[in-house]
C-alpha cells in the first residue's frame, strides 16, 4: 500500500547532536511533499519548542507535542486535541521523582515550570525549546492541568530505575518513559507516540498502513510498532532497532534523509525496475522449499515412512491399535514450514507419546536418511515461475543466493538441476542467521537485498533482519498472514513481477 504520511521524532532524528536542522534534511522533506506524501513531527517538546522547525520544513499537517499530549496546527497555538494528567496522579509522580533525587519540570499550557533555574540540563533545554522557564517554589500549584512532567538527572541509572518504579506505581493512570537517558517523561496514558500515529490517522483520514514513522528512543517504539512502517535511526539502541522495520544511518550521518530516499521514496509502486523491485536492489535471496522447489511431498513421504514404522512397532509392543500418519493432515499440521525437531515433538505430543530426547533426535536423523534416499530415487520438481525469475534477475546483473533450513539443500538443488543458478547457497549446516550470512556471502548490505519467502515465520525472520524488501510467495492462499508478518508485497509466484516497471 502506498505511503501517505511520514511522522518523525525531532531530537536524535530530525536534528543532529548539536540540534541543527541540515539542508539535506529539509530537502528530503521537500521531496516527500513533491511526491504527495505528507510530513509531520512529534516530540516531547512543547509546541513552542518546535517553532524553529515549522518554517524551514514548510509544515502543513498537525504536529504532536509533549509526546502526543497535545496536537496543534502548524501555527502552534490552535489546539486540535489535548490530554492532561489527573492532578492527583501528577502530584504522586512529582513527589516520587523529587524523593528519588530527580529535578522536576512541569509543562502546563504554554508554560514550563521548575524550581531550580541553574540545575542540570535547564540551559540546554532553554536552547532547544527557544523560551525561558517560569521559576516557582512549589510545583504543586501548577498541576491542575499538567500536560507533561519531566524527571531530570545526570545519573542515567537513577533515571532508568525511576522510570521502572513509576511505571509500577502509576499503572494505567499515566505513562512513564525515558525520552533521553537523562529524562523520564510522565504523561497521560494515551499521550504516547503510538497514540500520535492513531490520532494522525483520525485527523487526516488515513489507514495506519499508509503511515510511516521514524525515531531513535524507546519512547518512539509505540509509534514504530503502530505505523505501517517503522524506521529506527542508526543512533537508536539495539532494542529500538530490533523492533523497527528498517534501520537507517545516525542523525549525524543524515540518517533521516537516507531513510526518505531509501525506504520511503525508493519503495514500489513509486519506482520499480523490470523485475518489480526497488531500484536500490542489488541481490535476491530465495527460500528453497515452497519458493523454488516443490519438496513438500518428499518431506511428507519421508515423515510418513518414519512415523508409520515407529507407530507400527509401538502398536505391536503395547497392544494398542496402529493409527497411521496422515500424509496431508498430519504433515500440514505438525511439520510444514516448521523446524523438523519442533514438528516431531508436536506430533508425538499430539499422539500422547513421551520419548527421551535422544530417541527424538535419533528419529529425526532417520528421517533425514529417508529423505536422502528419496532424493536419489526421484527428481525434485521446481516452480518454473521462480526459476524464470532467478534467471531474469541474473540477466539484469543482480546477485542471487538460495537459503534453506534443511540439511538437504545441496541435494535438492542438484536433483532439480539448479546448482549453477546461484552465487551462494546456505543451509542448516551453516551459520544460524542464514539470511544475514547469505548477504555477507554475496558482498551486499541488507538495505540492498530482497528476500523471497513463503511462510509467515520466514517472512518475519527476514523482516527482523531489516532486509530492504521482503516478498511473500503465497502458495497456500494466506496473503493476509504473510503481510501481517512483514511482507512488503505478496505474489502467487515471483514470475508475476516480471515486466512490472513503472515510471517514478
């Protein structure tokens, strides 16, 4: 689905460590606008703290200040939606943070209140937001309609402990999350960046799938997970990067502009090659079973031979009836698309059988031997559409690799006559992170690599590894499931992509 809106965090994302908005960042926003894609900001800053960004970015869409505590028009004064903290909850949070040794700031309306004007980070915050705080002795007097509270300390571990404790104490009454290692923000429970995305969808009449979000901190995770596409900055923590769809460069390496050019404007259908891929693609990784070869029937028959032999022997020794392995139902339920040991455990559990782990492994090894025998006796059938696509990709100069969770990848390719069609081959006898290892073997980055897979688990693994584009190959009539697990595009066969070039 075509993206219609990009929502960006400010500090750590749109601006450098020195709080500078670069010319390339402004140009990237202009390119979004030229393509008809809306752009807006969200920040823990108050509305006035984003005043220096509105004009250079030529913003027209509503902005979310205070991490979603207030939505305003670009004039920064017209309030479209606002969520304030209940006074009793605000007092509880303020008292706890003060007792924990944190300085506390209160944002109410257009004002910023604090007790110590020379305390840690006050001068930096003044520079960031562009206005001065109001100094008062008792913060309790400005908690009737507080939009955000901030606990501040140069002791990062203390801030982290305070965040965890506040989350327990406040429960569902308020949200507590670090916006930087030195700040813990307390806001209305619905004033979080996940709600920022939902509110933007409501105000602009867009489905969540048409919204992308980019950020760097843990408090950005709700919006990265809620939006149709989440992008983490290169300066984000490993936790944030792990949950994002894509990872760009750091904020000091023009990471925002790189993300726009690579992940937003480079996405089909805005620009595609004759292979139906983003122009940046330099390599394709193909799953083996179900994408390239039709080996499910061979696996099913090997499992049936193994399980029937064992079940027959067990029935004879126990005097119980022999119930054979169902080639269709048992294979699809327990084994198809799953690691072999996992499937075998599930099958014997369903039959009420308890076996020592050594016996389970011995059975799995025997199944592998049976599959090898079948491969020697029969030729593996291929999906001809995928074979044509691989040939076309190679003819266009793209590198190709095949990835298989099976130990029999080489045997299957040899049986199918496809060994010479790939620059690299990786299977279960090689490194555990097969997709990443395949990209390394081809000498390409993940942001230049497209993955073709047919199971939801494989699609999710490719997405978690941050590959540029993941194509779900739907052999079983489950397009929605493949999309839900992270497929950017779902096709019945890769050959459907050939000749799909569109003008940018």
